[in-house]
C-alpha cells in the first residue's frame, strides 16, 4: 500500500479542506495516509471513526507565505512541511503532498530529499488544460535563470513524465520562443535548440522545434520547455486569461432573459468547458528532478482539488518516472566533467 505524507497545515484552507481531501483519498484510492501538523487542529477535522483510521504526526510550526522560502524549512524544523519532507527522505512515506509555499517546498525538497544525482536543477512542471491530454510547461518558476543544459534536462524529464503520466506514447517537445524559425531567440534559445535537436537526432526525445506562445494551446507540442521566468509569466497569464473568459461568459449569459434561456440550454456544455479549463482538475504541480515524488497542490486547494493532488502523487509514485531519469542521466548531461 502506498504511503502518502500530507502537509496538513499548508495552504489557504488548511487544515479542514486538506484533511477532508486526504481522508477521501484514503477511502477511495486505498492509500496509507499520514497527516503531518498540529495534532489538535487535525483531530478537530476528523470524526470519531476517522481518528482511529489515520496516522497523525505532530508538528508544531507552520510555514507561512511571509516566511523566506530559501530558509523556511531550515529555520522551522518542526513545521509540518519540514517534518513531512524528512519523513520522505528517511523512507517513512512514498510521496509528499503540500499546498504550502511553493518556494519553501521546492527549497526544502532540494535540500532535504535531494535532487536525482546528475540533475542540475529541479523544475516545476504543471500540466495546462489543452486538448485531450493537456500540455506540460517546464519550468514555470523554479529557475529564473537557466543554462542550455538545464533546458535539455527539462526536455528529457518532461518527455518521460508525458509518457508515464499523461499517456502520450511519443510526446512532442517544443522550445518556447518568439518565433518558430530555427534561428529565433537569444543565446540561451540558440544553445538549447542545438542540444535538443541533437537529442532528437539520436532518437532520445522527439523535438519539434520552436513553439510560439500561441502554439502552446493549439496542439503543436505536448511538452513546452522554457526558463522559469518566462514559464511563470506564461502560466500566470494563462490562469488570468481563463478567469477573464469565464467571467465575461457568465456576464454575457446574464444580460437578458433571452441569454439566460440560452445559458440554461447550454448549462451542461458550459460546465464541461469550465471543468476542462480548471487547473484544479489536475490537482497540483510535480516537482520533477527530486529523488522522490513531491507534489505541490494549489495554495487555494479545497478538498476536491487536494484529493486530485493526492491522486496525482499516487500516479507519480507508481509510474517509474524517476527510474527513467536515472536510467538516462548520461544522455541528459553535457560531457564537460
């Protein structure tokens, strides 16, 4: 039985919604759940039978958004996040799920659980709602400044993830750029393009060239590789655009009686569209490159979206994704050592 370690105190709706989603995952997914956090607060969220059915590890401190992400898990060693990560490192669980500070989780996972040997930087790799399978954006904020080697490794890791967890047999990898021509972009893009093309020619990945921002959602690639600064700007812009479109649609359908009747007719279709655009349906973002599975759930997670994040952690832990990286690490590094 897979053992999932849950940071019960992380996120805007902790611990109530976190605990609720975790207990649903325990029941429906058949998981061994450990709730890490302030014991009395966690117990207050459980009914009588649940209190005897789940393990609780007491951790007195809480990492907040005001804490410095680079030092939070070191300064607050008894925080729910830090304790959960140490338990993962020590083999007391198979994956960690947290809705807490992204920066603190990434730094804590890197320092405590450690990166896979040979991986230069861990990356945040959300799957954006696009098409049947979605599209992975890697990196989206973990590494503001990147080298071409980082982008090469992101491409490999994204490709392995797409195969194992997005069910895409031969995923297409694109390099986010200001144009589709081979010569577009700055020095970083030129160097990364050459490395990705070489990996493609060797049959290691399926590189389809440069992809513009407009091509991300029109099916030109399954994995889009970029530096963390550009990726984060694109991610936040996408989320804002989705919210804007849904708000404008809602306003349009409530403008008149005729429009309200049309909305009633299209109710199910609109609900399906909203669901397909909702990033919470995925659950969270994988921290790829870390030696054990760590999933960052959305900070605003409710019970449903946190359940989805735990489901993602289960799939991650069972996928063999990390084994693929380890087996191919020699092809993912520049031979300068």
